[in-house]
């Protein structure tokens, strides 16, 4: 019974550390690249949604496995560089939590901006360099619906 309690405590600690690490990566990247998010939603952008724009092979070639049935929320209180624009109440931004490559040397991080008929998705590729994740490149997709 004591071992079970120790395991539960260890798993709880690990999950808190990983969550904190996710937000540390997000905040460091947003700070370094002057990225601000408007009307940040607690509803996440799941990277599987990126498959609407790009083929899964593009991700697997980079050693990423897109998780299909992922469920989580974004704790907006832990994200820096966010602001509320009351004039754009129909605009919202969703972000993903970092998706680590299988070898943990790279990360994908998505920012999805949806403002009425305009939608812009940017997926950033970060690589591990000297113990921290730095920008390598990004891919963008913009959709505009007009009548």
C-alpha cells in the first residue's frame, strides 16, 4: 500500500513538472520572438487539426507522431504575452502545447488565429540547442472566406 502511495505522488509530481515545462517553453519562445496572442482561448489547438492543411508525412519525416485523440486545456493564466482586445470579440487565438519529437530534439508549437472569416495557422519548429529549444523554422497557412 505504501508503494502505491509513493507511485501516485511521483506521477503527480512528474505531471506537474511536465505541465510547468510546457508553459516555460511557450513563454520563453513568445518572449524571445515578440509573439503576442490576442484573446487567448483555453480551448487548445490540437496539432491533428494541422492535418487539414498539411500531410501527416510532413510531420513524420521530422520524427513527430501526431496524437489523434489528445485532450487537454490551456491554462491561460500561465501564458505570458497575451492581451484582450474588446473591439475584436469575435477573434480568438488558440495555441497548442509543445509536441516533442520522438527523440525529444525538436518541438512543434502551433498558434491558430481565427478572426471571423480570416484564419491563420502558424506551426513553429524548435530544435534543442545547448539545453534549450530555439526557433528553426515555421510553416503558415492563411484562409480568408469572403462573400
